[in-house]
C-alpha cells in the first residue's frame, strides 16, 4: 500500500502542478486581461488616435469656414459661394466646384 501511495504522490501530484502551471499560462496569454488582449487594446488605441487627429483637422476646417461666414468677418467670396450653391446659379462662362471637389483636385495635383 505504501508503494501505491508513493506512486500516486510521485506521479499525479507533479502532473496536477504542471497542468495548473499550463492553465495559468494560457489564461495569462489569452484571458480578458492577457497579453493578446492588451495588444488588441493598443491597436485600437492607435486607430482611435488617428481618428481623433482626422476629426481635429475636420473640426479646424469647419471652424475656419464658420469664422468666414460669421457676420463680423463676412467674406464676400464665401457669401457669393454660399448664395450660388443655395440658388444653383452660375454664369455660362463660370465653373462651379464644391469645396470637397476642389480639395480633392488640389490633393491629386500637389506633389507628395
């Protein structure tokens, strides 16, 4: 009986310990707060920072346009552009480009 007990302690106890270590390693690697989850969070953080930078640029552009349209600093060209856009008016010898199309053409033509 002593040999059977000795066999069980020497065989199953280390096996259970090894299984426990493997289980904890897998949880540390793949768990909710594991290494892979942390990397995914970091990737999402980088993506969100890029989105934030884009949103700040767009906000700046919109703020600039709003400033140009305010009553204190009313720009004649912006007023003319807005009126033509709303009324759909253009003379025969004029070309009407939206700001988005103009910016797209500038980006396409500018050397990078």
